[in-house]
C-alpha cells in the first residue's frame, strides 16, 4: 500500500486514533501516516481495519508498529507478527516482515505470549 499511495503507511492497533504499544489483540489498523507520528490524523486515510480477534487467540508483534516508507521499505520496523489460535503454538502462524518491506508467511518462530 505504501508504494501504491506513495506515502508512509503504518500498521498497528489504534485507540483514539493513536497506535497502542504492544496491544494488537483488539484489532489491527492500516493507515496512511504522512507525518510518521503513529496516529491517524484528520487529513490521513484509514485503509483497512480488522475486526477484533477472539479472546482466546493470541497476537504478538515485537514492536508497537510496522511502518512502511513510501518506497515500500520497512526500515526499523522489521519483525515477526505471530497469530496463535487458542494461544497454542501448534496451530500458530506468523508473518515475517524484513527490512526491505517484504513479507512471508511462516510456521517457524511463532511466539504466542509476550
């Protein structure tokens, strides 16, 4: 999305239009963040918002946000987003984000708790 919109894009859980540190459980939002302040300002656009995750599921990312620059790079926000149904690693899956902004799905290195 960052390349398509030629703008910085932030992925996080928003509460009162601000990214919340380490709390991914309620929902994940993707929005254009032109000024990089990790909040959805009135002149910025919400691109996508997931619904809440089931309370027995676990979602974890090793950073507060994933930020993609206008050129698609995720410089400084690379990591692994893990999703564990029923908080169990056996059924868990991850999305790995590298510095270049590329993502891949994985069943390795799944983390189900913080």
